[in-house]
C-alpha cells in the first residue's frame, strides 16, 4: 500500500468517526432538549409545593368575576397549569396555606373588601366577610379541579353557623360583664372612693401558686382580690376575681 493510499484510508476513517460522533451528539442534544421542559415543569411544581403555594397570586388589574362559577373559570384561565395542579392535589385541610397568597390577591384584586359585584353576590348568599368569600372560592376551585361537587350550600351553612356561634358568645359575654359589674359593686360593700392617696401596709405572705391583686382590711380579716381568668370565643385573659372573706392575721 502506497503512502497516498494509506493517507486516504486514514482520512476516510477520521471522517467516519467525526460523522458518527456528530450523529451521537445530535441525538444527545435532541434528548436533552426534549427533557428540559418536563424537568423545568417538575422544578416549578416542587417550588410551588415547597413554598406551600405562597407564590400563587393573581395579576394586577385582574378581571372581577360576577359569581362563583365565573370566579372558578377566571382562576382556571389565569393560573398556570402547575399552580392549578398544586391546588387540585392538595388536601382540603391544607388549602388554608393559600390564605395569605392566592386568598389575599383574590380579596384585594377582586375588591371583596369593597362593593364589587362578586362581593355583592356573596352578600346575597349571606356571606359577608371577605376571608370567608376567598376561602369558598379556593375550596370550590379545588373541588372543581378534582371533579367533585362544590357543595356550595354546605360551605355557606358552615360560615353562617360559625358567625351565629360568635354572635351568641358575644351576647353571653355582655351578660357576663353585667354580672361581673354587679359582683364588683357587692364586693365594695357599699364603700365609696374618697381619697386617692395610697397607704403603706404590710402585706401577708402570698399563698403558694396564688396571685393576689389586692388586700382590703375588713372586720377581723381581709378581703382578698385574686387573679382569675376569663375565656372568650378565641382567647382568654385575666381579670380580678373577688374571693370570699378571708379571716387571718397580717404577718
């Protein structure tokens, strides 16, 4: 084999290798490009899930729906596929995590705090608080995406019962306050406040675990004002409780 033939044969082998490597590179490139969108989509889903949906919001100057059905359709057209999938697969008990993201933007962008047509529609359904409106919208969207009935009447009844309990508690608390005022008047034993100058006294040793607010001498003993607690619908706080007459010596 001549030198020229050897060079030509080597050149052909090099060309074949380059063509084969280019073909493999081309296929690898195609595969990478095909995998990038699902990869990015999955990353977006994970980001939404890890953030608890904190980045799901409506755009500014969003269209204000006229009723619940219109609201669901508007969200389905405005939110991304990944955001809708996050809402669809979430447990209903976890939807509360959207209260300060999607819920807030619904309340603000759709003017639920004002006199918008959607707020008026909810008012006609006996729903008056914007937090309740946004919660019903998000839960209804979740059920719609999951192919379940909205059960709107059941949702409305839940909030109506809730606020009825709140109102009943507030009325009961007002009655209790009247009774507390009467107990305080009786505890004063008819005394009147005549002087604002404080008198120095030696207090008795505080009983273990008790919190004494005031001690007032009376007869052969003391009237003791103890620290007590009152419980409201959602919280509790302390209040002066006039205890019974305590007869003991000052030490």
